[in-house]
């Protein structure tokens, strides 16, 4: 897919497709990491280019990516606990920004809840990832 260089929605759409691809890969027993690694810079670019109306949705994409990366990190166990915590923190910050820009955004609330649950699991030492909603 060719991206229009100054259109945030093109970057958001491509990042969203890659997030969906990562979820599909995970459900088929394949690593979602390649898709997430491709989605991350696209989501960052979408946030940079986004106008006020699109900023919350673009920022939420970052939160979703950090959440999925945290799930992957958590699956690696205790050795990755600090990395998992950092990824969760980044995800929560992105979601908080999205909710500040658009209070009550339903998908942001779902991702925020999933990140809070993941953070609680890591704090409790339960390094087996919770199934994503």
C-alpha cells in the first residue's frame, strides 16, 4: 500500500492493518513481532501528522502496539519483567493522551483496562500473559 506523505489517516490505516495482522498471526501460532515492528513507526508518523480530530485515534494505535509488545515481552518471563513494565508504562501514557484528547473513547478504555490488568499481573509476579480482549 502506498502512503500519502502528508496524510495521517493513511499512516493510521496502515498501522491498524498491521496490528490486525499481528493479532491474526498470534492466533495462528506465528510471531506477531514483525507486524508490530512495522506498525510502530507508522503509528508514530500518524500521531505527528494528525490534526486535532485524528490525534486521539492515532495515539490510541500507539497504545495498542505497546500493549501487544508488552504481551510478547511478558511471555518471555522474569528476564523481561523490566522491559514489560516499560512497555506497559508507554502504552498507558499513550492511552491517557488519547483519552485526554477524546474523553470516553470506547476502544481506549478497553486498551487501558487491558494494560492495567497486565500491569497488575506483572506486579504480582504472574508472568503468564492474560488473553487479549
